[in-house]
C-alpha cells in the first residue's frame, strides 16, 4: 500500500521544505476546508472517519472536538495544543513525522484549529527534541511568510497563530492536564476532572490537546474523504499508522502500515525478522505501558479494539521486542526505574508504590528474592491499579501483571537459583 503519512519523508535526508510540500499537493486540504466546509462540517468529517487519538489513549478525535462549548458561549481565546512530548519508553513515531514532514503537521494543526474555532496554538516539544524543534521553527517561519499563519489566512477570514513551546521535559507532560500545567509554568501534575480541558484548560480557556500523529492524519481525511480513510484499516480501526519496532530485530525503526497490521507482519516483513542467533519470545505492542504478547498472539491485529478484545492495550503502537537472551525481569526493572523516577508524586500509590516495585524487581535480579515475592509484586500492582489520578501508574504496572501471568517461570527461576539466570548464561 502506498504511504500516506510518510509520503514526503526522505529516509536519512533533509526535512520536506515548503516548496516540496506544496509541489506534492500540500496545503490543498487547508484550502479545501476553508473554501468548502464550515468548522462544524470539518468536525463531522473527522468524526465520520473514525480517527482516534494516536498518542496512546485512542479517544475518538471528532468526539473530543465536539466537546468544546459553542463559540457564542465560549471564553476566548480558544486554544489548540499539539503534544510532541513523546516520552513513552520505546516510542519515537512523532519525532519521525515532525522532523521529516513538518508542514504536514502544521497543515493538520491549521485544519484542526479551523474546525475547533481556535485562536492560538502551541506545539509542545520536550526539551530533548532539539532537532525537531529547530526544524519546526524553520517550517513555522516558512508557513507564516507564505500566509498560512496569522490574520485572514488565505483571504478566508480565518485568524490563527501557532508557536513552539520547548518544555523542560517530563513523562507527566504527556498527560493532557499535566501538559497544560507545564504550559502555564506550573509543576506537571494531573488535574482533577471534571472540568475537562475542552471546557476549562490552559489559563482557564477551552483547550484541545491532540497528538502529532493524530493531526497529521487530518489533511488526508479532508482531501480524500472519511470513507477512504476508513477503508485503509485492515481490522477494526481506521486509517494508516506509524508503527515502531525496537529490540533485537534486523531493521529497528518506524514503519507506516495499515491499522490492524499483525505483530508477525510488522516484525518479519517490515523489521526484517530477528537478528541471527536470537528468537522472538514476546513483545510489548505499544510502548512500555502495555501488556506482553507471546508468540501465540502474533496474529492478533495491532489496533485499539482488536487488542482490547484480548485484554491488552494498543498504546502508541510502537513494539518493544523481547528475545530469548534477554531477562524479562531485568527488562521490567529497567522500565520501573524510569516510571519511579518520572512519577510526579501527586498520588501516594504511584509515588511510593512504584519505587517499591523497582526495589522488589532488583531483589530478583540480585538474588535476594524469596518465595512469595511474585505474589507480593502482583498484590502491589493491584493496589496501585485504579487508585491514581492519571494513567502513569496503570501503564507502569500492566507490563508486570502480564509478565507474571505469561512468564511466571522466569520469576521462579530467579528465586530457585538466587541469581539472574540470564546474566551468566542459562
């Protein structure tokens, strides 16, 4: 299938310039939206396409936009924030899109702003993304000079300003209200809901927060229609997807494929299969905050609804591969170090529970684990699960829960041998 989201991206080459983007039909969807549709009609197009938020949660994009108050009852300015925080371990798809084809993101943001009747927008970029930030700054300047940003865009009476916000960086900034607090110069902690950000967001104004990949889909929906977008999906969800694969595969990286591509197809056909001498043992299908899939589950379509049916999360759709020579307990300990460090500390179960999980996993790795510790791990995850303000802790524990369900023997072997069997050979 021909690429959609990556059609202008040159692997290893410079970012797509404004001239190149326009030559490939860029900004024609914006012209079409402004000339042929009302804001409400654009919202309906996106709703009919069944586009879902591709930052991890999978909430229907059109439904989020419909949650905004009517313009006549709304505080002003209305805000649109692009989430390019992307600190989910194992995830790098938004960086790939933003630095490879920045004008696609800008056009998608402009159409979304028109649909939501937003006045001001910000691209929220984590501090480590220095290269994407510089590329986006240049692209924003190009777009402004060409009349795509500012007042009376394309002579259609649409005003919108879009700027770049380079964040100090924190995993919590990936959560919409944590991101909004960071935008306001506050500590990045989640807010109580309701009120939801579409009613009372940044600086108390109606605010829509959308992920980079989500917005990059919008111009193609407007240009070619919601039915076309729906038809791209292979299984239960619509559209194309930027999948990622990391681990001991021959070609780790980002790959565009239809929604519903299977894990087997992604690893074998796109990533080139496992490196010589390694066997596939399992994978986290959507970044570190998802559950393990085993070799027996490689034919399950990778999309939100198909994975939900087997009690798994799709997350960001970026696969972390577990091979037969990597200790799953050590892998999870590494991830728990990240989650324990990145907890904002707002909730007691997350603040205190995640470091406890990290220390327990370290006991397994260093030969101190005792019979009953796997049950203690599971008990802790159950107390953390569902008792926090946001989904950070949930994402931190589901991989442990699924590992105990599917790879329990690895934990028992650590206890039996009083060491990590993978560190010195099996």
